C-alpha cells in the first residue's frame, strides 16, 4: 500500500519571521488555511504537524510543497514536482 501524498500548498517556500526559542507547528498535510503553520485541518487524516523550536530569530524559509526532506525547512524539492 502506498503512502498518501500531502497537498501541495504552494510550489515554493514561505518566508516567515521566527523567534529564537519559540515553538511552532509546521503544517504537514498542506490543507491549513494558516500556511505554513498548522490550523488543525489534518484531523482525521494520515498527517500530523511537525513541532519545531526556532534556533534563531529572523527569516526562515519553510517548505510549501510539503515534500521536503528537511522538515520543516525548504530544501528545493518543489523544483522537481
């Protein structure tokens, strides 16, 4: 049985401002209306959000295609989709 594919929210990263030491929940399913962060849209589905703590304050590029190998950060995978 194949694994389900997440919804591609956008084919490119989201530039977001993060605060060092603060926890965030990155949307893994692609269905959140609060991209790139989780709004609970995954409930009842196979995907869970990714909880991460920002290491530094500043701009981060979070994955929008939901296929990155470096969750939650963009690794350029969107260029191959």
